[in-house]
């Protein structure tokens, strides 16, 4: 993973955590604002999950290719 992609992922997770903290801080004081933060948090969480899923797909494909090159099977 490049430094740029790692930094981008870090920033995305930090943004998600900020939205989560904002949601918990606002949920009793300002329910309408809390809904906005919750939606933002969920949207960002989907993006984080997507990056994680794509990363697992890449790692699994590389692992399968390496195993195939060495005549081994994944058990």
C-alpha cells in the first residue's frame, strides 16, 4: 500500500470516528443534529468497509497466485 493510500485510509477512519463522537455528544442535546452525524458516520463506515473488503480481495488473490505458482493448495 502506498503512503498516500495509507494516509487516505487513516483520514477516512479519523473522519468516521469524529462523526461517531459528534453523534454521541449530540444525541440527547440536539436529536436532529445527531441524526445528521449518525448518517455521516454510517456513510463513512460503508466506505471504510469497502476499502477493507477490497484489500482482503487483493490479499486473497495474491495468496492464491503465490500458492498456484508453488504448486500448493490453500487448506
